[in-house]
């Protein structure tokens, strides 16, 4: 059975501060490193041996991946980074506290910005220093492809070419692949893999650093998917992520 494991990064500094992050390149917290360590130990214990790994251009995902591979003694495997695996761009919400934003605009509006399929927050202004066009790391990406904000739909549209042309085909010559990325970029991939309807994807909240395994048969059809870990604990973590966008969560 071929396997792809999707892994959201461990807790970041802005997860801890409950701020919209998107393409902001924040680091892991100490707890985030612990979570990544735990994920690596669990994957090792379950006998995973990755042939290849993919991650984004953002350090919270890169460092989570490095930590996981180190725990598994698999630091040596080929790793490819792509901007296409970056988090959903959160536009002008980036940096704002999620609960304070919910106090100002209401829980429902924040839920739409966080989880709806095709509604994007207000874009960054062209001259905003956070505009990705000013960043060296994106110098090879055509400006027309660099977002100033994104809906999940936009995120899926920029990930899919990379998924279909690079990640998924690499499964033909590999048995196990690890993808370390972000809450929403992974929600986009999961929506595509499991054919989740637009209105149902609102309910999917990924916890930090919990490995999500996808199994494929010889014809590359998805046959099974499951999280590694205690289901009750994972459900609690998912609910906590959902609650981050509510007024009374500070
Ligand atoms: O802020 C973000 O970039 C994401 C992931 O941390 O948050 P949310 O869960 O609100 O989509």
C-alpha cells in the first residue's frame, strides 16, 4: 500500500498569540517543537520510512519537517520546497488577533474568512511591505501568481498543479511520502483527495503536528485515511482550532 502522510506544522508563535498568520514567516514555539518531536517519534514507532518529503517556503513547516525527519533518523531523504504549499494568504487580516477580529466583525464573519471555500479577506495594498512581490524568496514566481489575499479556492488552485505534476506522480517510484505544510493548504489538498463538497469543508479543522495518513492502492486510488493518535484527544484539538476564531476565546 502506498502512503502519503500530511502533517500540519507544530504550534507557531502566532498560533499561540491567536493571530492570523497566512504567509507571515513566524517560528515554532517550544511547544511546537515538542509537538513535532512527538509526531516524529510516533511515525517512527509506526514503522514509517519516507522516500521523499515536501514542504513550503515557511519556516514553521520546514522546521517541523526537519524535526520529524531527525527523530526518525531520516534527515538524509530528498526534500523539496515549494511556495505552492504555503499557507492560505490571509490578506489584510494577517497579524490581527482572531478573537478581537470576531469581537469587531462577529463570529460568523470570522468563520467565513477562516473556513468558507470561496470568500477571501480584503487584499493587502500593492505598496504594503508585506506584499509577497517584495520578498526575495518569491523572486522566481511570476507576479501574476503571487497572492495579496486568498480564499481556500484560490489556495487549492495554486496547490493543485504542484500536487498533480510533482507530489502525486512521485508516488509511482516511492512507497511513502511526507508533506509538511499548513492548516489551510492541507485542508485544500484533503478537500481534493476526498472530494469534500464546498459547504462541508467549513467543518474541517486540522490540529498542529498530528500525522494524517492517506493510503492508495496499486491503481493510485485512495482507499483509506486516518489520523495517527488518540481519536478523543485529536477531536479535542480540532475543536480548539475551531474555537480560535470566536469572540470569547482570547
Ligand atoms: O492563521 C493562519 O494562517 C491559519 C493557520 O494557523 O489560521 P486559521 O486556523 O484561522 O485558518
